[in-house]
């Protein structure tokens, strides 16, 4: 079993510690009584999505010997109007920069992450309509 801990600091500030032992600060918005000094917990799911699929894609492309100079995952999302304000639409864009990046391999890596490996994506698909695209910028 893996255990995460979240400890109250002050106001709406919290310090979370992941099962790996790494910490992350969280806070609420000012209108809710927070100081807006750290990421909001719900926002972490979008960051986690980008990290999860990003690690998958990087790992898969490394195994395929695809080289790139830079890589970014951008997740744009909409929430439900009513509570709980779950993500209802998420669009993920993968942006690669480099020379002679094999588009077919990029597509395959993204598909494998989306459909097989990314656990965060699998969880979010339960409440959100998810779409994906990519861009390869030749440098």
C-alpha cells in the first residue's frame, strides 16, 4: 500500500507528501480564504496528466531512438459548472521541436500513452471528454 499525507499549514495552505517522499505545497484561492500562494489541488490533476503522458512519450520515443530538442505537453481543460467541479473537457497537445522527427513514431508513442500506459489519463477519461493533438516544429 502506498500512502500520501497532507498536512494543514495555515489558512488554506497545505503541504502534501507523496508516497515517494516528495513534497508539494497547495493553497486555495483568495476568494475562498486562501492566499493563492501555491497550486490548487484540482490543478494538480492537469499537471499530473501532463507529467504522466509526458514521461510515457519520452520513454517510448527513446526506445524508438527518436531524438528531439524540446518537448512540451499542454493541457487545456474545462470544469463542470456545479460541484463537484470535475474536469469535463480536456485537450492535450504535444509539442516537439527538433530536426527530422519521425511523425509516425510520435503518433505511435502518443497513442500508446493515451490508450495503454497513462494511468492519470485513464482516470480522467471517467469524467472528461479527452482530445489530443500534436505539433512538430522543424528547427
